[in-house]
C-alpha cells in the first residue's frame, strides 16, 4: 500500500496517523501474523522510536462514572499527545473492538485514534473518531 493511500488530509492528524500506520505496516511486513499483542506492541515501539515519533506505552487512564473513579484502563500507545493506538492480534476485527476503541477515545477525551490488527494475514487498521455529541452511543436501537 502506498503512503498516499493512508494519508487523507480531510481527516484531522492524517499525516501523523499515516506515519503510525506506516510503522505498523513495517512491523507486520517483518513479523507477519501469529504473535501475541505484546510482541507487536514492543516491535511497534521500536519502529515508532526509529521514526522519531514520541509516545507513551501502556498509558493508564482513570475511568469515571458520574464523577466517581471506578477503575483504570490502559491504552497500548498515546502518540504525540494526540493519537490513541489500540493493538489487536485477532483473525478479524469485529464491532466490539471498534466500540472498545471509541470508548477509549471518550475516556481519554481524544478526537482521533487508531485500531490496528496484526492478527490477519494482511495488516488491518481503522481510524477511529470520537462520535459527535448529537449521536447516541446506544446503537442497539438501530440493530
């Protein structure tokens, strides 16, 4: 896949997400599929460091419910202070993975994230955007 296919300027932080996806493509090209998520996470950390991207790994976020702390979640990467990256190593991405990534965006107060799956024979990725406030989070009404 050419880099110009993964950079789309109509999306916020498109250049940055394109660079992250490029790093993930390099990791998948070298390792292929079949490893656990942590292996891809470590390799992606090496690749992003080599590409001069700043990030924190296993970034801990407090989760609140009606102002009360109810637990924490860890996101795989928080890149350049703007992009949340969630890694999967499954055969196929499913709606539940996308919902999880959107929930992370909400919890972190971020607009843009990436869901990257190394488990398929081809790298899969989705740009995830925080839903507009006017949209209902409960999707079961439309199912």
